[in-house]
C-alpha cells in the first residue's frame, strides 16, 4: 500500500512561490518504479489532451532507470502520441557517446531506443547532452545544450513572463543521492551558484569528475518536478530537504516546480521523515 502526506505550498530559495508539494510513499523500490512509470505515462496523456508538444526531462540512477524500464513495459505506451513528445536530460556525465555510464546510454537501453523504433518517437525529439565525442569541454557542452533549450523555448506563453529560456517542462524527473544532490548539483560545490540554464561541472565528488547539468533556474522553470528516491541511505537527506534545509547542504531542497513538486519515495527513504 502507498501513502501520501498532505499537499503544502513552498517558497523556493530564489524567493518565488513554488507550487504545491506532495510526498508519496511506496512500500519498496520496485513498487516505486512501477508507480512512477504509471504516473508519468498518465501525466503525458493528460497533458496531450490539452496541449502539444510535451516536454519531459529524464534522470539517471538506479531508480530512475528502473522507472524508464517500467514505462517500456507498460500497456499504456501505445496510447501516447510519441510524435509530440520531447525528451531531455537533467544532467550527464561528460563521457563519450555510447559509454555505458552515460545517463543517455542507460535511458536508451531501458526505453528511448524502443520508443524511436516501435512507437513513433522522432529521433530528432531526443535531446541528449553533448559529451567529448562532439565538444571539447563541459562548458562547451553546457553552452550547446543551453542554445538547444533556447531554440525550443520560443513561442511559449511562460517565456513572456520573465522565466528562463527553456521549454516549459511538463515533468522534470530527478533522482537524489545520499548526499542530497540532484542532477549534478552537489552540496557545498561552486556549481550551486551557476547562472543561466546549464553549467559545466568539474571536480564532482562523485565520479566521473566532469559533467554537464541543468541549473536551479532551469529546474525551477518546470511545471512539475518529481524527485524519485529509494533506500535507507537517503532517508536523512530526504527529511532535511522536506524540512526546507539550506540548499548549500541539501541541494534537493531547491528543486521545486512552478505548479507542483512530487516526492516519490519508498518506505526506507521516507523513514526519517516525520508523519504529518
């Protein structure tokens, strides 16, 4: 059985009022991945009933990739008009194309290549972050991705309201590490203060040391941010983030959506979170 805590309204560290926050707890990581997959497909279908295209930001990590694999196995996949979906990434390890440690490679194996081959997702709608195969440095990769985001931001109503130049992400998926990092935004790291929409990352405390990441400004532009986390080793930082701890210590606390922020947890990750 799954449980949820009452929704609340939060304020991001930039001072803007964020959307409601909802915490949903599932009994274990397997059920969490299945439920997150069903929720994602339902959300895409709901959005497609009122607007197109749909923009989804994917995440890596064990639970993130398990969620994508569960999407691939769902009977709801054929119901989605994949020709109207764009897929992005929240961060990427600065590794060559096809490297098994790239988030893109793992996502392609779990879901994306099948959507392209069998379900009508245009290859041009898949937007991986550049690596050393095509650019020389993480900064060049970040700049190229920022330009691609800008190209797909035009004409959206939100862009006339002072938001950052990115598509209006309908769902932005994030994992969270045991240290509280999201994307490649690590506690105590200078990258937390990065401006713009993307940033190169050096000296990452988690290998590999070089990465490309969305910034907090880009993350907070999303309509909905979903943080998916499992395991007892993450319980302390989950609780700290839900208590609105400082972003410099718990970066996940700064990942909030404009309309809604969902924390999708297993029981172990929720273990240190006070009941409401």
